[in-house]
C-alpha cells in the first residue's frame, strides 16, 4: 500500500548519498532509464536532492511496498524490463538474500531537477 503522508514516515535509516551507489545504477539514472530505487531502509525524504556525477535529482515520493506487489511497471522504474530481471540483479548484489513476497522495502521515486 502506498504511503504518501510524510508525517507518517519513520526516521531515515541512512542518508541520501547512500541511496544509489552502484555504478550500473548511477549510469541508468543519468541516462533517464531509472526513476526509482528500492532499499530495505528509508534513505531520503520527499523534496531531498540527490546528486550523481554533478547532476541533481529530487525525491518525489517515498513509500513502503512488499516485494510481492512488484509489477513489470515497477521493474521499468528500476531500469529493468521485468520483475524477474530486477530480482536477479538484486540477488546478484546480495548473495544468499531470500526474495520473500511479504518482505517490505522502501521505494524512493525521483526525477531530474530542471535547471
């Protein structure tokens, strides 16, 4: 279930500079192919600015979602064609991590800051 009430969000568990750190993901953001990232913690507030290689991106939405709710449309936000492709990528970063449909993640949706 999407949660857009900023007041209801728990404290951040990390800082926005740790939101996207893998070079393939950074490249996808810079190319406009990745407009969201899912993390196990909350790394940003709505309105916060993320800077990648000198370009700025604003966080538009932050909400909780279960892995079982993921659709191919969500995978496209992440820069992949399908949920299965996204899942395989995530599991390659986190060997041994289970992919549980009930596991909840934090979705951070962002867009380029217009100059």
